[in-house]
């Protein structure tokens, strides 16, 4: 709700209160409401519209659809992958292919889903050709969108899936494996109060069954941290 909408609603409630009381019109308060957004002052919808019109990096030229992300506002968890694949490029929705279906199952195992308590996004919003990794320069060009989304969403936690997204988000110049990142919490500079956990990309789990056990350990760690954060 915007500050103007809140002020109008407060005025209406004041008037209704006068009417339901003794009919006496009391002096009005000077309300100082703020919009339901943080930091940049814009909304998730405005950011999504800008993403869909953006051609700031070379990825914009080859896309069918930009993929801003989907899910709920104020999510428990913001899931961030590296970028859209073919299915996502065709539909404009994140994580809808086989890997996305596995991601949904993984989240569901710990009581999370994009309909009720998660938001799913990517580091870059347009599909890299031939599903190559996004280049660091492309990730940097797109990063303001992700940061603005985080400011609007205000997630309790960030789950970063895959080596590419994790290294790009953490700003690592020398990329390291998920094996060396997992099991501990990081701070994403644009949201230092939001714990960030890195785990394997679901497509890696589709390729290698042996990674399912450590990924499950990561999800349990995520759930336990969430319970800690939401119990205070
Ligand atoms: S990937 Fe990001 S910066 Fe590049 S064109 Fe798409 S929305 Fe713009």
C-alpha cells in the first residue's frame, strides 16, 4: 500500500469514527505514512516492468522473454539461481523445467513453496545463449535489479543454488566449489542482515544422485535457521 492510500484510509477511518461516535468532528491527525517498500522506494511490479524492457547487456538481444521471478512478497526464502534456461525463456517464469520441478520438491520437503512463502529469481534475468554461464559483466549489469528486488521483497533468508550463482553473488574472483561454500551462512552485501546459504543447483542433483544427501543436509540447515529467525 502506498503512503497516499494509507493516508486516505486513515482519513476515512477517522470520519467513520466520528460518525459512529457522537457525531463530533475531531481535529485530524497529521499522519506520516511510508510506502510498503524499502530502500529504493519502488515496487516489485515496477522492477519487473523495467526488467522486461531492459537491453542493458548482450543477453537482452537473444531472449524470448525476460524472467523477473515469481513468488510472494515478504517471503521466508528468496531462492536465487544463475539465469533462465530454455523453458524459462519460453515461458517467462523461473525454474519451470526439470530442474525447477526438482527445486519445487526440495522446497516442499521443508514446508516451502513459491505460492505461499518463497520467491524464485535469478542473478541474470535473460537467458545466456546455449545455456552458458552468465559472464561476470552481465551479472554486474543485472545486479541492480536483483538488489532492488531484495529491497522490495525483504526475505528472511536467501538460498543460492549452484556454483555459478553463489560465486557471482558472493563476488568471488576465484570461483570455488559448492562443497567448500555449503554448511555455513554468508552475508550478501546488499542485504547484510539476511543470512545466505549456498547449495547445489537442482540440475546438478539430476546429474549426480550422490549430491542429494548433502543437499538435503543443506535444506535441513536452512529450515532450522528459519525456525530460529521466525521464533524471535
Ligand atoms: S540480463 Fe539483466 S541487464 Fe541484461 S538485458 Fe536482461 S535484464 Fe537487462
